[in-house]
């Protein structure tokens, strides 16, 4: 090979030339540098500073995100680049056609004749090569490029490259644009693009033969413009190095349309925690159009994050399902979450002649054996949690114990011929609802008392044999009727008459009169005991009741206080690490409140990334009108939640118009709550119990919060 043009003073002149940029700036551009970008010669449009997007940037780096898309080297903007064409002199020997012009330090080398098999090593003698276009040739291996220290753009499209090694581009720190489309690439080693120091921002590998892609070549640990991987055969995502990602200061667009992706990958194996996914959907918008997406139960848990993350990207909302057949062609984001199910076969213990499916939207596994001619309970069922079993309209005579009942949430045995219920079944704490209406039950075992509060047994309208030793049934019925009145209309049959079970205590009461002295003594002792007990153990309960009483009857006569801060109507406090709580809050509660006009402070969404979390808690709690606490069994197990709750209580006590609304998400008894303040809310009944069957929960929360906001407004006015 023979090249004749060498510029010995290149680096000295380049440094002197570029140092004048700050002194003589280029119109409409500013010199852009970033600690993740090696190139120091990039100029970014000033519009990237002036026209920050109006929508919130969850990546938190609007200027950087804009510049990775629009920044250019200054030699392109100043038109200092000169195109040189290679000419084939003989086999594997090339010369540069020189037009005689001088004074140019930046060159674009072009050769598209179709017979170039390797990159000529003699090009290393030419300083100042910033752009190489060797598309439409026969290059199979990328070699002899580490000498192009100033290379900004490399176009090797329409060649015969089959494999990319992770050391191929590492010496090219200034490489910004890489086009490897229309090759024969079948494999890319992990971390091929994810290297630093470097400047890669625009990567095109579309129209190749890739069957898999490693996550380190998608979720790069720096900001980039795009990775174009469309029109391959990708069906699998890998993490060969078991890489753990940190997405705090990175992001870019990933195009995977027209591949063979059908299943949602296992994100934990790809190096992501569940908490990171919410951020990843915003920072790395993915185009998955024209893929054979299987819209089953595996996709449902991520649907709300997908919807939320793509709400600013209309093209992402055009994804359609390929499977199952009844959803084919329908847009994923328009499909009800209840339709994302996975059928369970007999191989996985679905009973014969029954239909079984997993339904994540309702956190349940449905076993439908209704009207199947069953004479007894199935011996086995799918080994899954939260079973919802429908065995109604059959001919079952005995409700006996089965091992799968330990994983059952609800069972419907209405319209059968059941006369006996195994008492042990009432002791299974995971069962929340049993429907035994329209059967032949004539006796109820005392173990049924274990079903209380949110746990219900529905007997319907029945007559049972009773005795005065069964006064407990009245207490149990009162507890059941507080939740669902009318589920149980039970008549007690005594030898002399029939009595409503709800009145059994009155019927069996001892009618012997007691002396006045006995009543007085008993009353006095009771008053002393209650007073002492309340003083020692019910301080917070008394405070809540008195505060509620004052607010209800004397609130309008209180002196007007200073106007309350009103940045947020309601501040949400919950354990963001609890997946079920997080899902309900983000997908149901927040959407409902904001749809009804509430300004909601959702810490995982509204806190500034990278900020001091404790300081933000102090600030946002102080400028919120009300506080909505989602009480789960792990709510106060983290130090952050404890700090947050203490701040909420402090502002609640010091500001009369403010209110705390508590949702008892895990239906906790007061005995299971250690914090005496939260225990007090449960004890005095100032909580909303969370229940999948209560469709009025969100409505009740809205009414309570809206009433409080009106009170605050009236005080401030």
C-alpha cells in the first residue's frame, strides 16, 4: 500500500485551532463536554439549553439527552472536512486521489467499489481521518482501525462482518457514529459498545442475523442517542457476565422492531432489580413493533410500567399482540389487564373437565369447575398460591380438607348438597372467603369464629340446631354483618321455638334480678378500671377521638390559622419496596386520585433523583395538606419509612386542619402493630380496610380526602 500525504504538525495545530473556540464561539452552538464523553471537540446547539422539554425528565439530564442527539464535531459545523477517495492501484494496494487542495486537517475517506476486503493499514499514515465510509464492500473483519484516534464516524454497512469483539472499538475514544447495518452479524460479545473512555452515541446494527443480544449492549452505562437493532432475528436476551446495572445517569432509545421477540425476559437475570424497572422504562424507551408478542400472564405485571413509561412516545403505544389468537392484532395498551392470563393444563394438575388459568391482574389462579357434575372435591389442584376455586352447581356432599386449601384464597361451593364441613377448614388462615349458600348445612362448628373482619363465610338463609351455649354465634354474626350484611340469615332452632341467631343472647339471658348494691359496686369498679386502663394504654386513642370530636363540632368556631401550604393535596406514605403495595398505589390509587383532581406527592416519582431523601421528606411533608398512609405489615421496618411517619405525625399534631388517612392494606389487627400511634388508628376505627371485593374503597378515600381539603380551604379563606 502507498499513501503520500502526512501532516507532521497535526496535533499541535489541532490543539491550537480548537483552543480558540471559547474565545471565538460558533454562532448558535456552545462547546459541550460531559464526564461520560471522551470527545472534547463536540459543539451542541444552544437550543438544547434554551428549549428544555416541558415534560419531566426522569433521567434528570435534559441538556445531555439533547446534545447526544444533536451535537456535532466542530469540523463538520465549520465545514473543515475534506472528502478523499481511495483508488485501487492493484490487488490490496490503494492510493488516495488528491485534488491538490491544502490547508485541510480533517478527512473523510470514501471507497464503495465493492472489492475492499480489509481496511488498508497504510491509512494510519494519514493524520486527521475523522470519517470513514467503506460501505458496500466485502469486509469480513474489522482490523487496522485502532490508529484512527480522531475517528468520529465509521460506516461499514453492506459488508460481510459476522462477529463483533468487545475490544474492536475500545481504542476509538472519539468514535461517535457507528453503522454496521446490512452485514451478516450473528454474535456481539458483551460490553462491545459499553466501554469508557468513549463517545459512542449512534449505533446501527439493523438488518443482520442476530438471534440474541446481551443486555450490556443495550442498557449502556452512559447517555446515547439510539441503538438500532431492527430487522434481526432476536428472540433472546442474555447477561453472560452476570452484570448488575446502575441506571442513575444514563439512557437512550433502543429500537428492536421487526425481530422475533415473543416473551418478556427475566429482568432479574438480566441484571435489573424490580425497583430499577420503573426507571428503565423511562430512560430506555424500547420500540418493539412488529414482534410476535405473546400477551399472556407474563406481560401483565409490567403493563402499568410500560404504559407509564411510554405515555410520551406515541409510537410505542402501537404494539399489538400475536398470541393468543383471541387477542391477535389488538393493541396491547388497549387490552384489559384481566385478559392477560396463562392457561394451566392437566399436566400441571388442572382437574379433568375444568378450566384453570393464572390471572396476575387480580393476583389469583382461577380453577373453574362450575357445573361439571362433581360429587366430591378434586384430590389435587395446581400447586399455586391464591387459588380462587369455583365448584358451584355440582353435587358435592362433604366439604372436607384438601392440601391445596392451604394455598386457597376463595372457594365457591354454592348450590351443592353439602351437609357437613370439616371444622379444620375454618383454621386455615389463608382462606378469606367461603361461599356455602344453597346447601343442606344444619350445624355450624364453633371454629367458624376464626373467620372475622375481612374473612367471610357465606351460609345464606339456613336453620341450625342451637343451644344457649352457642351465644358466640351472635358475636360472630355481628362481626360478619359489619362487612357484608345479608350473607348470613341464620335461624336457631330450640326445642320450644325458633329464634334468630342474631338475638340468641337476649333469648338465653338470665332473668334473675340483681340487687342495686351489686349493680352499683360493679359499675364503680368498672369505671375505675376503665379510667385507669385508658390513662395507661389509650393515650393516643383518646387524642384521636377528641381531635375528631373537636373537628366535627367545633371546627368552624376555631380561630383562623394561617393559610396552609398547598403544593400537594395529599402525600402518599408507603413501603415502596413492597411490590404488591407499590403496584396498587401506582396503578390504582394514584391514577384515581389524580383523575379526580388531587395533587398527589408520590415520593418514588416526585422526589428529585440523587437528592438527599430525608431532606426531601421533611420538605414535601411540610407542604402537603393531608397524608395517606398505606399500612402494610412491613411499613415501619425501614428507617426511611420511620422518619417519614414521624414527620407526618409531627405536622399532624401541630396543624389542626391536617388529616391522616390510613389504609389497612394487610388488614392488620391492632395486636400486630408495634407503633402505638398507628395502633390507635386501628383501635378507634379510623382506617379503611383494603379488600379486593370492596369496590368502594377508592371512592371512600376520595370522599375523606376531599372533605379534608374543603375544611382546609375554608380555614385558609
